């Protein structure tokens, strides 16, 4: 158990809908990362937050958005869902700035993931 | 659990032997490199990272080697155990800390299979 929690575990929804995925980082970790893992595209970095601020943006679609709240939990919002958005979505937390800084560790702790199925 | 990457290259190793997993990266200017392990049905697990100005870094039973000349990264696992069975991903980090453009780029992964 990494100490990172993600809800829901599974989510089935229809095309065009909007969903929110939630991540609670390990106690004290300031960084939250979001990743997408699909069979055809593998693991992709979406976005990182550090202490409430967006610090790095990867392959995140404009239909997707995220935020990190004052209590450091994070939400990933996926809208206008398409079949191709079906994937595992992982969040990871870290006590380090990661992409938000230089000369630091990229040690991260991953949650169990949310499996999104778009039908 | 779900199989990740059904068509991944597979490395089969005898239990107790050393494993060497290789990764070629694309950007000679990448700043850091990371190895992750993902067991079936679970999220990835950070193993070790190495900064681009280093050639070697050791952890517990693992060693990462970086050859910048040929843009090659390897993960060596000593005395491979059944619990090492997993998919292993490398990732490269391109840092642009004064912007939000820093990125993590993942390789496609290698499946490590342990023979008893």
C-alpha cells in the first residue's frame, strides 16, 4: 500500500459525458502527478501540481483539466469523453518538487488507479 | 489483474541470476532518467532515478547505468527473485523549470519473467 488513494476504482460512462477522478496523496506530500495508461499508447504523463499550483503539463488534452486543493488532494476532470479516453488513470504523490524544480528526486508513490471505460 | 502492453518484449531470467533490462532514449538533452516497475493489476512503482551527469547509481539490489554517448539506459537487478516479475518502464525527463513545459516521456516497457 503506497498510501495514495484514488476514487473511484472503476468508472463506466458514455461518450460525451464528464467525470471527475479523485486522488488523495500521502500525508505530507506536496506534489501530485496524473498519468494515463492505455494499451495502445502506454504510460503518458498528463500534469503535475506542487503545493496547489500547476507546475508541469504533459500530454493533457484540452478536454481534460485538473486542480489541487488546499488540503492537497487533487481532481482530474475529463469532459466530452470519447471512446479513446478509456484507460487507467493513475495519480502519484511525492514529497519532492519533481518537475517543479531542479536537482531533486523524482521518487513518486502511485495510487491503485481508476479504470475508466467509455462506451 | 490486467496485462499491460500485451506485445511487450519479454526477458526471461533464471531465479537467482542477474537481470539486465535495457532502454534506448530519444533526447540527448534529457535531464533525469527513471526506472519504474509495474506488477500485474497494480500501479507503477518508482525504483530509482539517475541524473544525466551521472553514469551509475546503485540502490537496493539494483544498479542503473547511463551511457549518454549511445543514449542508452540499463537497469540491473541482482539475484533476481520471483517478486521481480513485472513490466519495467524507463522514463526520461526534460526539465524546463521556469515554464510548465517540463515533461516525462515513458518507454514502452519490458516484461521480466522469472524461471524457477
